[in-house]
């Protein structure tokens, strides 16, 4: 997929509200969800870019930083942002899992963990702190699935 501006990926302009960003993500996540597009494996790559764009633009701090990259680097902003941030940085604190879990319950799609494991393979790991109330979940992207050795 051609490298695009995060706003363009979500079909929005730079002045979009947080509500518009979330609504655009929900529509695109439903349209390009891997379970709806099993016959077209290219949509998985598109969905990865949609997830990334949403994870950055839905977070006020990350969005502000991305906007500065856009000001400095123009159309190369998303590429520069990816180069300076790990996948863990990009996806930390995102509510993508909640949105995809909602789709899973509502439409019978695979859940967030299954989709991300398909997209990122052994580099994607999840964990749960069961002793906390409520249990806290986390996501870690590790090179070569290093968490399996811990």
C-alpha cells in the first residue's frame, strides 16, 4: 500500500474531532476486517495501516507529535513517525482492542488478539495481570517473540 498520511488513511482532514476519528476507524475496521475479506489477503496490510493511523490520531499526545512531523516532513510524516517509534509505542494506550472486541461480539469476527497475532506473528504478545482488580491487559511487540523465553 502506498505510504499515506494518517488522516488520508482514515479519510479525514487535519481538523477532525476525536469523535470523527473514532467513527471513521469503526467504519473502515468493519469494511476491511480480515474476517470479511478472507479472499483478499491484501486487505490485511490495509487494515494494519488503518489500525496504525487510528492508534496515533486517537491519542491526543501522539496526534500532536504526528502533526509536528507532518509540519516538518509533509507527506513523509507517517514514514518518519514509524521510524522514530516502535510498534509498542504506537499501539500503547489504544482502544483498538475494545473496538475489535465489540465487533467480535456483535458480528462473530475474530477478536483483537487473534487478528494482531495473524498480522504480527511471534513479535506480538499479550499479558494479563490477574491479581489486579479489574485484571489489566497489555500488549508487547518483541523481536522474534522474545517473551516466550521469559
